[in-house]
């Protein structure tokens, strides 16, 4: 444990308790800033005019600049009593940290504090920056920060994510675009005068039918998800005059997302024609695909091996066993470390035989597409970026679940968080000591991305904060 461990554990537990939704993470942000200011970091508030985006920096801005990315937003409807292996809300209808973001930002702060000490003690011409990135869940805060040029100051960026295993997260993640579709129709009595009405809800349902037929003709790496956010009035005897849905369109990169989106637009237009209603498509958010960087990944792997795997106690295994009983076998078979492993059968057997992940998965760089998205992708399109994952939860725990919320304050979660902090800090030190590695990382980065980053955020677009 490093000298900041106690303060980091306290911070992570505080943020778990706050459990604030995207763009509203005010208490979580203040708690982080308070700790960073205590140790001499300069705070830059409201980056990109986002109320809960900030950075904290220390060192010489003319030197090598290493950045760490942090997240701290929770998920709606996932309130859960801590450490309880059954579903029970702590506060009815409240949010919960179902993706471990109370740990994520805290460990990155821990890495920044360790690197700050290294710079100071060795009188190095270097700078460390922690980026407090809001609204990863459904808001893509980093995409707006990248669009505003906030990440341009870094030479490399390092981050991590709470997980059920210890590994280098390699491969790409999907780009996406999220929009609202609003239909405006004409209300009428559904029995007495249905011919006078034009149903906005019919229009929305026809969009969903069109999307279902489109699925057969999409590529394997593409997805469309939807939610009916407003079906109109609650009365079935009314021809609904308005209706709204939200649609998330994913593909392997922004170019392919835009191609798929054009097909989606035609479905919306067709639904409006069929129902004689008006349809508006309103941009909500978007993010880019992740560009993996093998140079940073290799240094992170080396640092991981030097730090060693996480050691768990018998009590912690007993704790994990209680949650394991709540998972179907499909959870184990769907663990993402299987996708990272060369010998997938051996990895599956390990996962079945163990309650907690107490090894470090062998590393092999990949550019394969992982199904899912992260706004880390936008940072990785601006500056060379890589990330690790560490074991913070029982094997089989699914993200965005009450089980993950319940384990978010456990000693297991804290051990995984502190391990991530130490690994990231150790790797960052190697880049300061060996600046030629940064040049190599940038060469790899430009080889994949090309010369220019094209943001998926339209000019002038603002996030929806309501």
C-alpha cells in the first residue's frame, strides 16, 4: 500500500455514497478536488463549459506531460445496500455505482499523486494532469472535452476500468451516436373519431419495426438499441399526439456509424410518411472508437508484472462466494478476459474454478473490436492512450448490475483500485525516464489514426443535462 491508500479508500467510499447521475456529480467532484488541492495540484474548473469537468495539474508545462483519466458518475435505478448478496435498494429509485466509477477516478488520482511525488523528489521537468471526466454513462463527457481540445496538452494518456480480472485492455471499442426521435401527431378520440387522429406513437413504433428489419442487414460489429422515453399520454383511448424514443447506433468507427445512421434516418422519414406525422431527430451525444496503443500497453503490462497480482484472503473468497451464488453460469462464460486470452478454454476453466481473479492475464496486443463503447475512444483519437483492468469484483459479476453496486465498497474493490493506481503510476514513471517511448507511442498512434481527428460531435452541439 502506498502512503495515499487510506485517503483513496475514504474518497472511493464517499463517491459510492454520493452516487450522482451524469452531469450532476457535484459532490463527487468537490471531494476529488479537495484531495488534489491538499497536495498542491492546480485546479482548472468547468472544462469545455461542462459544470462537472475539471483538471488538476502539477509540474512544468514545458516538460513531458502524462495524463490520467477519471470517471465518477453513477447509473440510475441501481441503488443497492452495500455488501448484501440479494437485491435490496438502499434508497428507492436512487442511483448506484454499477460500473465502479467510484473506484475509477479515485485510482487515477492515486496514480497522479504518486507521479507528482516522483517528479518533485527527482526535480524532473515533467507534468502530471488528472482529468475529471463527467458523464461517461450516456453522456460521453470525454467526447466533448476532446472536441474542445482539452486533451491536446498531453503526450500520452493512461486510464483503467474496474473489472473482474487483471489484464491489459487491448483492442478497439465501438464508436456510437445517440439521438432522440420526437414524433408530433394529431390527437383524437380513439373510438369516436380515430380517422381524425394521426398517431405519434404509431410513428415511433414503426421506427422500431424498421430497425428490427434493418438488423438482418447490418454488419456483425454494428448494433442499434432503443428506449421509448415518452409514449404519449397514459390513456389508450387517445390517438397519441406526441411520442419520443432514444436510439443508440454503434459501429466500428465514426465513418461507419454515420453510414448506418443515414439508413436509420430513412426509417424515421418513412415512419413519418406512413403515419402523416412530423418527426424530428435531435442529437444527444456521440463518441469515437478506441485506438489501442501497443507501446503504452507493453509498458503497462511490464509494470503490472512488477507490481504483481492481487492477493485475496479466505474471508474475501467467502464474501465473493455469496455473490457467485446469484450468477447463472452464462455470466462466467461471458467474462471478457476470455476474449483477451490466447487459450480461451484454459481461461474459461480458470474462471469456473476461482471466485476471485488472482493472476495477471498474459498480454498480446489486439486490434479486434470489443462490443461496447467508451468515451475513452475520443481521448485515444487525440493522444496515444491505453488502459488496464483490475479485479475489483467476484468473477461473474456483470457491469451495470446491483451485484456490482453491492461490492463497490468491499475490501476486494479497494484492493483492485489500489493495484490499478500503483500499476498506472509505475508505467507513467517509465515514460518520463524513457522519453523515446513516447515518440514511439506517437508513431504508432499516427499510423493508425492518420493526421487528423474528426470529432463525432457536431459543431455547436451541447450535451443535454436534464
